[in-house]
């Protein structure tokens, strides 16, 4: 969403490096791992077991292809195997080093999400792999373990945080602990809010918000109020206080927010944190901030107001959307915020105003489509389907793109740096809705449609993992015509 793009802190998302392993650790327990872990060793194509099922073997062999797209496809399809794909885990993690392509499209990224999709039975092997001496991809595995949300990874991640490993393992371990949110991580994280490594310190502070544990409130208030501390650390503390939502944080956050002498970036994060506290006074404070002369403060206030889930916000967002004297960026954010409310009337209004009556504002239209695709309210998806048939080609292409992003779990916008991929993974079956799939297939079959839009629709269907969609694509063929085979 427009506001979320502004608030995004994505410095740690899907960083890449190398891992491969030859040992299958599924039978090991966390307690056993605390002995000396097995050394890391690479896998090769010759390592593929001969007794592997033929269909799985074909996918594993594709992970060694010289074609980037084939490696991506193989990783994705192995992930869809779930528990059945765990024995192939070494070949998936081997791809974590594979960056061919761009930041949004590469085998490493597909392998990361595939490892998450393998499910709970993959967690113990992943833990053992991260612990393996000499493993150059332990940073990436810390991220993957965080995305699984599995509490069995907590002891290993705490050890990584408190270790002396060079590079980014320690700060990624902190990030992962915040994503999992286990209370066992609170004390270790508190020990590192003043770490000599500024990245470890910052992500330890951010992670405390992910735990939601009230033991962190007073230390976080102290960091936020400390004018001698770097602004980014104070902002992280403010963001974490918002996530925890303890009433004790409201007054300190409000004081910083109202102090014009404080750094703007810190005041922005305090504004959002005030919304996340959901305290009764927050509505009026943030409503007043919508009139701030600073455009960015108004944008942050919109994002903060969406956190309140207060029905009064709908009228505010509509007013901003219709204010012809307002900055276009604010109007775009207000339209996206209407979708974010989950209110059916507000969603219909955002669609009508942005996609039908405001055709001269292409960015507004695209932002609202983005908001529809990311909405946790399933009422939004039919609007994206409707946009696939919009009279403007740019809108049709954007509708196909955002569906592809949602299906492929490449929507990486979040607040405070933490993104709940686990919830998005659970949402995937909802995208099997025949209305979505049929509409995408119609786009692929439509030879009068622009090539980019047809390819985006094809990508969304191919990467959905839906058997009916994959079969339909096979029948349609590359040229969009139904095969006679």
C-alpha cells in the first residue's frame, strides 16, 4: 500500500549467500544439536539419490540447470511438495547462493520461500544447517527460520545472536527472533540493545516489538527518550513500543511527537506508534496531524490512523481523497487506506473513485490496486479481477502484476521491518478462487491483450501452484491457443 511503502524498512529481506549440505538432520533433536554439529559440505548433481521418485528427481535435476528460469521453477515446485520435499532440502538450500536475475526474480529468493513452504518437518534440518561449522549461508538460514515462525528455532537463534560470528548472522538472528516472537528471546535481546555493532543493536530493539513482551517497555521508553542516542535507534524503540501497545508508552511517545525540535524521522515513527497503541486519545492527535504542513507527516498520520480500526477514519480518508487542494501522494494514500479499513462500503468507494472516476491519475489507480491485492480482507480480490478488464492497459497490467506478487509471496511491504510471511503462506489457498484463476486464464487467452499483461497473468498462474491452473496453461501453450495434444 502507498503508506506502507513509505514506512517500509526492508534492509534485511532476503539477503543472499551460499549453503549446501549433504546430511539429513531430520532425526536430530534440538538437545543433540548442542553437541558438536556436523561440518558443512556441498552437494552436487551426483548426490541425487537414485531411489528418488522420478517426478521429484526431475525437479531436483532442474536445480542444476544452466537456465535461470528453470532453476526458479524447480525451487518453487519443490516447495509446493511440503513434507514430501524435505529429503530434497539440501538441493533447495544450495540455491540460496544463486542470485542470477534481479532483486525480485532470482533462484535464491524462490528457494528461500520454498524452504518456508516445506513446513514443520523441515525446521530441524534447517536448524542443524545454520549451526553447521563453515556454512557460508547461515545468515540466510536465520532469515528462513524466522519466516517459518517455528519456536524450535529460538535456542539456535539466541546462540547465533550471542555468538561472535563475523558478518550479518547476529543481526539477522535478532530479526528472526522478533518475527517468531517467543518470550525466551526478550532477555537476550535486551542484552544487545546497546551492542557495539549498530546493526545488531537496531534489530534487537526492533525485535523486542515483535515479542510483544511488556518487560521491554521501560527499557524501550528509556531509549526513545534518550536524546544522546542515534535517531534510528530511538525510532526503532518508538516502533517497538507501538507494537507492544502498553499504555505506559503513550505519553512519552506523544511528547516526542509534539516536540518540533526532535528529528523528523523520529517524529514520523512516533506518530505511527501512537496509532498502534490504540489508546483513545490517539484518534484526535492523529486527526490533527492530517492538517500538518509536512506532507510526510500527513502520510504517516494516515498510516497510523489505519491501525486504530476506528470507523471514524473512513470519513477522514474520504475527505482527503476528495480534497482537490491536497497533494496527490496524500490522496493516493487515503484511497489505499480506505481499502485497508476492510469496510465494504469504503472499499467500493475507493474502487469507484480511483479506478473509474480518477482515470487521469494513473498512480492513484495503481496504488489502490496494490492495496486491494495486499488486503487481508478477501472482499478486495474481486476488485482486482474487475481491474483485469479495465479499459486502460496500464491498469490491466497492474492488476495482473499485483496478483502475481501476492501469489508468489513477493509483496514485501510492512511496518517497522517485520512482515508476517507466515500469514501470507496460510492465505495462499484462498487465491485458488476460481474467479481469480478464470480471469487470469482469460487474459492469457486474449490475443488482443498486450504481451506484458498476458505474461504477468501467465506468471501468476504458473507460480500459484494450483494444479488446475498449471494444467490449463499446459493445454493453452506458449502462444495462448489451446493445444490439440
